[in-house]
């Protein structure tokens, strides 16, 4: 691993990192809205953690473990679909650029029931990772992913002599319907990689460790993930939620106030008829959910919440495009 120069000094251990962007987005949301940390994952902190982890498992000096390339793959909505959320998406792109991460986007497309779908990202990631491993001679490829679809990539990288480290999380979360969902990393993927790192265990087992603390962003102005859009076809090995909120038929805009908020990233709006209308953090257009307060005046659109309506025998609604009034 690595090469030796004429003076006997070992050359760099070359690391390439490849992000499944939608998966990383979901993990960051989990730690901000569901986990006790209530903070997002820091990309710079994660990269430093990866360097230290590689140094530890390979017995290499930390200074020789260098990230040569980092790539981020994700489906992307058009500007007309995002509206006010374009700014926060671009803010996150600025963060990626500052960390020298190359971004790769495929357009999200509308599929059945007018839902946005992400297709082909895992194939594109695999092709790029394999090609770059050949040309840039990575010693270790780090996958930030959880899906079993990456198993063929791992096997191909092993034929090149490139070892694979997997950075992954198992977690539960609430979807936009308020239902509790679960995402687990593919067991076979964990068995195939050379260095599996199950981050949820590492974080919870060493909660006071300095390296773990550095994995999280403390600044309040970091709001880049909160306004992203969920595609239907995102790669998750289990617990895929119903994706995206269908477009309302009448397009009517309602006005009311926030009645209650839950630490797990959802709340309720009280309408004129004294009904509680559920809303999810992903539907808030111009604020970070963490900055919301009860009593705030909002505009919103609504749609029938079929699951609650069926369960309660009454017509129930949930909100979308929630905008806090200035």
C-alpha cells in the first residue's frame, strides 16, 4: 500500500471518497431532527475522521493518509421545482466546493403519480469510482453509502488491489406522514468491504470523544440540507418512505399559525376550523425547522392525509409549501 521513494520515505496513502448524496442528506437530517445531538454532520469533520480511521486500521502515519479526491453524487431538481429552496441548496454546494468535493448531478424526473424519481445515481457513482481508482491509483476508496447495489463496485475495486472502507449508519426517522421508518445498511455490503465502519455505533459509544464531537456542526447558520427535495427512487436498503408530497389539486393558499412543534422534526398548524394539520420539516420553505416557534403565522397549501383520514374516519389534511410570514 502506497509506494516507497528512493530515500526510503513512504509515499502518500491515497484516499478517494465517494458519497451517495441522498443517503448522506438523510443521515444529516436524522442527526439534526431525530437524534439527541440535534446537529448536522460536518463534512470537514467527517473527512478528518476518515483520515484518522485509515491511519489507525492501516498502521500508517496520519500525515501520510491524504484524501486525493472526493466526489458527491445526487439527483437534482430544476429551479422551477425548488422555488425559494434554490438558495439553501446552493449554500450546500458552496460547502462542498470549500471542501474540494466534486459534485455530480443527474436531473430528477417525474414518474408515476407526479412524484420525483432519482435514477441511475448508483450506476454513475460506481463507474466513476472504478475509473478513478484505475487512473489515480487509490489505495483506499471510502464509500459513504448503505445500499447493496454497490457490492459489484466493491468486488471490482478489490481486483485492482484497492481496499474499500464503508462509512455507514443505521437509523430510524419520521417521514413526512409522521410514520416511523427504518434504514439499515446491507449486511452483504458490510461483509464485502475491507473496513466496515458503522458510524451510529461509533458515535453513540464514544459520545464525549473529541473526534466524535468534531463530526458535528455547531454553527446555527448551517441550514443547507433542510430545504432539499426527496426523490422517490433514492437508494436505501430498507425502510424507503413514500417520497415527496403530491401537488395539491386546487393550489389554494391558506393562512394560519403554528400550533405545536415536535423535536423529531414535525409539527401541527391549527386551521380556522380548529383542526390540527400535520407538517414535516422538509415542507418548510423559508426557515430552518429548528428556528420555528409556536404562534408563528404561516401560509401553506394542503392535501388530504389519506392514512389519518382512513384511520380516524374523518377527512384530515397535511400541509405542504409552509412559508413563515415575515
